[in-house]
C-alpha cells in the first residue's frame, strides 16, 4: 500500500469522525436517478486518479482543449464514476491529488450513512472553488445513446436533463 493510499484512508477516517460536513459538499438523496456504488470500486478510482509521477504537478483544466486538460472528464471503475468539470469560460489550475482528495472527501461524507444510500455526491474544489468533483454510482437508466459502461462525460448537475440533475442534499 503506497503512502498516498495511507493518506487517503487516514483522511477518510478523520472525515467520518467529524459530524459536520464541509460547506458546499452535498450528498445525492435516495430519489436521485443513480444506483449505489461499491466502496472498493470508488476507492480504486480515487487511487488511480491520485497515483503516478505527475500527481502533484499543476494542470490547467478547461472546457477549451487548447488551454489544457479538457473537461468535463470522467474516470470509472465498475459501479463508481468520478466526474470533473468547470463552468464555461472558467479554468481551474490544480493537481490530480487535489481531485483525488475531493473525491475521497465525498466518499467519506456520503457513504456509510444510515439515512442515505451510497449514491455519492458533489463538491467544489480548487482556486475559487471552480472545479466541480462528482463521485457517484452509475445511473440506473441509460438513454438509448448511452452504453451501460459510462463512456461519455456526465453533464453538470445544474444543467437540465442531466442524469445527475437531482440536487444533492446536505448531510
């Protein structure tokens, strides 16, 4: 087990011990059109995002592919997906380890709660909280244009007709 994985696990235990969720972090309610994610699947996605030799290198995330890492973007492992996005016209400079940390924070607050299924949630991170990070179970129903393996980025929860358009609720 690498140092990064130990750090993520420590953070998860600390967050689970804290009763108050951070401002802006929201969990999806049971009525969201999602299915529960398996924690090991989500941990694998988080580990994959947060490992590698460029984990701590700053990256410019933008909707303009000429300006850096193109978003929206997603990483998936079986029942779990992590989606990142920024608002139109905005860029976010941050590291992959910051994205992995944000996803781990969502998992710590939104999974294993008696009153909520493990559907996931969303949080904003980075400079001026400009990067949205979503960690969620894969959708229950797929439009005809989607395959069961989520291979296209999800829309922002604030956009109409999104599978994640249900506003998450605060813990």
